[in-house]
C-alpha cells in the first residue's frame, strides 16, 4: 500500500541516541541523566530515545531489577527513575536545549502483575487451560489479546496519556511486528491527532512502513557481523542495501553497531566488529535513507557487556574518547545535503571489492566521499575516478583541506575510514 503518514520534518535525516536510564549514572534517575544533556547536545544528538520508563513487574522478575520490557502499568513511572514530575522536568529540559524525546512502547505484552491482569484478565491471551501465556519464549511477560477492542482502546489511551501529560515527541515501538499492523495504524492516527509524532519500529517488515517512519536495519546488522566472521562477503551486504533502496518513498532504516539488546546479549561493537567497529559506525552515519543510532556509552567508549536485569554502570572513561568522532559525523549530516538527500554511487573496489565499502554521494554542490576498509588487510589501495570528485574537499575528522581533480588514489590500513566532503561553501 505504501507509506500512509508523512514523517515530521524535524525527524528527516535526524539521529537517535538511546538512553538506558538505569545504567547511565550511579543514581540511575531522570535527574542524574539530565546533567548529561548539554554534553549530548554539543555532540550533535537530536532525538533522545528513553528505554521503558514504566514500572517493572515483580512477579517472575528476572535478576534483581527485572526487565524494563515487563511493565506493571502503562501510565505510571518506574519509581527507581524518579517521579512523574522528574520525567516532565527532563522532557522540558531536553526541549529547551533543542532535543526531541521519544519513549519506548511495549505493546505486545506486559509483566505478570500488570494491574490489567486482575482488572481485565480477558484482555490477555490464554492457553488451553485458561492461564495467561505468551508466544515467544519470554517467561517474565504475558501476551495481550489484540482481538479485544476494549484493550486496544485502553492501550492507545495510555499512549495518548504520555503525549498530553508530558509532551513527548514520539514512540520507539518494541517488537512492533508482533502486534497487528492495523493496531499501529489506529494508534498513529489517534496519537498524531494530538501532536505530529515520530514513529520508530523495532521491526523489519516492509508493510509496517504504512504506519511507521523508520524500521530497524537488522538484516544489514546481522550480515555485517557475519562478514567479520568470514561467513559472507561485502556483496551480500550490497545486495541488502539494494533491497532497502526499494522501500516505500519516505521510509528510513535505523542503522546501528550497538543497542541495549546487542550489547547485553551479543557483545559490544568491539567484540562484534573487532578492529573495524568505527569504520562500520561511519557507514551507519553516511548511507542513504539511514537514521543512525548511538547507544548510551558508545561515545566513551563503553567496552563491556552490560547486565540487563541488574544495576551495572556504563564505563565512563574520563575524558571521553569519542565525542569528537561522533560530533564530526553528526555535523556532516546537518551541514551536507548529500548525506540526507543525495544520490549514491557505489565505487568499484577493483581487486579489493571484498574488503572495501566505498561510495560517493552528491546533492547539488554538496559531495561526500566515504572509503571504509572493513577488513584486517593492510595497505589497501583504491583509485577513485569520478566527475563528482572535483574541487575543494575537507577531511571531516582532521579538518585538512585537499583539492581533488576527478581522479585520486588512496591507501587504507585495517579498519581505517576516510570521509571527505565538499559543500557549496567550501
């Protein structure tokens, strides 16, 4: 059917920073996190995504603190994080600094002691014996019944509560594909009637772009990890990127090297991507129709797997090592139209096609050249001959200026990344 809703202007070509309130500070509160807002704004972050802020069920809880994704209420605040007023203050401070703020929404299931289990037990799925149940092997949650219209209305009403009461700017919808698409269509219609919102789906079903602006690039991420382990080639990844290019007009993909699930269950980006972690990160910021995600602590960098169900503070290595790296990439996205709205030309890698991901992007007078050695091979050489590679270019990381004449040669070391830009103001 194609995309049914238009993306809010402020989200087009934007970026997202995922906030894990529990692990961000010693206090693990909204107020403590708020102290980091100026730093993140200076880095160039635009959209803050807060992992679930609702209270966590105590029945069949995993670990000492439980999963954020097993809620006991859709309209209350997790007391570990603070109060409703504390959250409102965080939203207000974020807005004052120019951020937008979206919250995680878990529509498919609740925890075992959600108040609906006693107030409206018929709003849940039941097994043959009449017990609460769930379909995905998560023992700390139970599934809601989306054939029940009263439950749907209550769930949408809960989403509207956060918009009206706190002024949030959108939702990141957990495991969106487990919930019927027509629910999301209804939810977006009714929530956007209050305020135009941004909608991010943890999902890779193309039809869900009928309701959502951005969907996860899981396919790309898994195959990129497999490439590092020698299980496929960069051509496989190029094929996936081509498939993404066939998405409905206006649809965008969320690219990331880490998030809360990846870090805790599959390892940090440095475990997964070895010496090419930063090169893959550069890709996530520069590829077409992409929205890049930074997970809490990546700017440090945090190099440990975080406990999911217990308190476990991120490694904040002072001074932080990578704010300038991310700032350079985020600034490029804001100032160079080739990144957010340009056409893309994949460069031939010659004999290094299996090691190099290289491309040019252009929009009007703006051009970007991206060269990534995603392998462990040394001294990889590439000749770039293209009419777009003409004029004054700047290395976005070093700031050094170069004059290119349409044909240039480059050499890259293992995991090395090079990004040059030309703008109409160069």
